[in-house]
C-alpha cells in the first residue's frame, strides 16, 4: 500500500485516467487514492466489509495499472526483424494459395484480361505451361474456369466430355500430376444468358428470344423510332435493352431444382477428366447434396467438395465476368447469391452445406467480408477457404499502377488479413506473385 501511494505521489497524481483492459474501449476516469480514508474509532462488521470491498477493487485496478507501462512495453518485441518474425501470429506460406486460371480454345493463346492486368485467358497448351510455373513456385493448387466456344441454354460446354475445362484438366493432370486441380462448378460461363442456373419463365417455359420479341412488340413505338445520329442510336439501343431486360426479368426466374441436375452432371464430368476437388459456386439450394450423390453414384466417393458456401452478390466480381465472359445478359444474381448485409444468413448457408456433405467451405469475396470469415472460423471446424476476388485484385493493381500504393506491400497485407481472419486456404490471383516474394 505504501509503495503504491509513494508511486502516485511521485507522479504527483491524485486522479488517474485509465483505460480498462482488455477489449474495452471504455475510458474510466477519476478514482482517487485512497478510496476512502480509514477513520479511527470503532469499526462495525458491515463497515469493515464495505471497506474491504472498496479497497480490493481499488487494488485490482491499480495492480493492473502498475503492471502496464512502464513495466510492460509492447515495443520491446518489435525492435528487430528477427524479433518480429519470432512473435508473428499469422504466417503466409505458398501452400495456402490456390491460383485461378481461365482456359480458352485455340493454341498459343495468352490474352491479357483488360481489367485484370497480369491475368490471362490461356489456351490449353499455355495453361499447361502456367500450371508448371505455379507448381514450381510451391503453390499446390489451381482452380480452373472455362471460356467455351459456344454457349446455349443448357450449358452444354460445362458438362461435355470435350468441354474446355475437361480438356485442360486432362492436359494439366498428365503434365503436372502433383498439382491439385480444382474445378469451379457453375453454369454462367456456359449459358447464353450468363446466369448460374437454368432460366425459366415464371409460368410457362419460353425461350429468351421469344421473351425478347414479346417485349419489343409490346413497345413497338420505340423500335421503329428514326435515329439521326450515332449518339441517338446508342440511346435507343440502351432503351431497348432495358425494356427487354425488365420484361425478361419480370417473367423469368432461375430454376433451382432443374439446375441441380446439370451441376451434378458437370461435377461428374470434371472429375472424370481429372479434377481433384469439386467447387460449386452457383449458390443453388441443395447443390452440395446433389453433387455428392452424383459423385458417389459415379464411383467418385473420394472426391472432396469445396463449397462456395457463403457467396455474396458482389460488385467485386466485375473484372472476373470480363475474364470469363459471364456477365448476365439481363437481371442480376441477387436471387441466388447472398445479400451482403447478412452475417447470420451466411452461417445458415454454411451450416446447410456442411449438412449436405461439403468437405470444405468458402467465403467470397474476402476483404469486404472478413467478419464473415472470422465468424465461420469460430463456428465451423471444416477447412475454411476465402476467395480474394477479381475486383479486390483489380483495385490493388490499379492503385499500384498509378503509383498510389506500394503493390507488394499491399498485396501481402491483403493476403495476411484474410489468413488472420481465419481462412486456411486463399484463392488469389496473387498466388504466383506472393509465392515469389515468400521464396
Ligand atoms: C461463377 C463464379 C464467379 C466468380 C467465381 N465463380 C462470378 C460470379 O459469380 O459472378 C467470381 C470470381 C472473381 O470475381 O474473381 N459463378
């Protein structure tokens, strides 16, 4: 007690402002020492107890105060690189990375994606070269997306034996057998309308062409308008497009249950071609169960499913849709991808996928949804992946190319944040670059 009061006297303080630790932002002010003067004379038992209570509370608070600065100095462990390395809580290693690749037809094709500098559409032969490089950098896995020659309304390119991803998978598997091949299972890249499932009319089935014709005939006035110049022409085209979109949207919906069959068929076809992990990203209800059943029936009970369990409808997918040519031709994906506002619903999505048999789960995008990653880590014991999506990559690249941020530093910081939030696996367009820096 004496020591304490001496200390305070030395500081010349009667009133101390203190921050209550830990995890509390409350600032508590003004407790003074001693809490209550010990008065001479008779002490009743209740008075004594009250005093004990007050004094012990005071001691606890002051004890904390004394243990902190100057005794505790967190900067001691930040002094050198070696010390910082020793106490680092989150470590980045290339074996956590999965590198996304976009495969297209042709030979010797290496076409840079406009909104994703450094990312390419690759023909199968080039994809094999890229896969070799990825593997040699210590990155254990790639995830394949396909750009088919033709699109239709049943996504033939997704499940055909000679589909583009199937071809790439066979080629890569025979050249780099140790590389883990993930197959993104979705229909949007292969559908003429760009949606992730089968589109049907709310009432009777109708082709998109028919719906568009209906829309136009209902508004003939616009269609026959004379245009005088280029600008006006563009305006009319925009107008027409929005009319078609609104009519089509109001009449159509994405048929959940009918899409499951195609997703299951795609998964089996990809596995046959050599894909090691099936990663459904379509967000149809029940697809994990449907895929699990189909894989098992086809004799692939050892093929794991990495479910894009909590996939949010996000503006951050913009550059990907350019890379994979999968922008929806009308409407958007909000009727199947999640509302970005919902954390609890994300937990339900994950829970359902786990019940349906997912072996691993994913949260996507990553950086705008780090809290979802953290919550998922807290609640579920499956391996957890997060996808640093195209828009996250594009933002960093754009700012770096303008000289506004330090690219490498921001790249590593962004990846670290995803791992710190709790993801053990990170799908990222930076996989190669980051692995190079970590080597
Ligand atoms: C397919 C799919 C998308 C992405 C991964 N799988 C696009 C989308 O849902 O619109 C996005 C990946 C990225 O933005 O990098 N459905």
